[in-house]
């Protein structure tokens, strides 16, 4: 290991150890625990005060708009932190807001990622 990548991995390991979080063996980027405060909540490790957001395009039904917004949230969360953090059902402080739009519905979601 050398350079910024090596330092990032070392810092992520130290941060994970300091809060009792096991290092991930999957595609977890390690960025979450090195940049954000985390805590154990109901058997999950959750970001304390960091939210991610997602939005849908206009969809024909409210259900499709919700699904599209959640997919948007999950895609960005997975890109930034890895898929372990990108499970909507694990997230805390979830909020879904939908409204009628010309031609259907549009939804916005927000939540604190957990793994």
C-alpha cells in the first residue's frame, strides 16, 4: 500500500476499530466510517447525522415514483459507500414525499444510510 489509497485504508481500519465496526469484506469503500460519525442502532451501523437523497422522474403511479426515488437513493449511496450501505430497508430516519405531477407522480426520499 502506498499513497492516498493506502492511507485511506489504514484510516478506515482505525476508524472502524475505534467504533467497534468490523471491516467489510464486500464492496464497502471504507469512506463512510472515515468521514462520518456512525453508531450502532438496532443491530445496524448507521450514520449519525448524514443523509442521502433520491428523486424520481414523473411516473404513472405513486408506487412507481416511490420505487424510482428509492432506486436513486440506493444507487448514489452504493456509488459513494458500497452496496452494504445502500439498502433502503436498513436505512434510518426514512422520509418519502410524493406529489402529483403533470402525467403522474413524483417522489423524493431521504434517509441516513445503515449497514
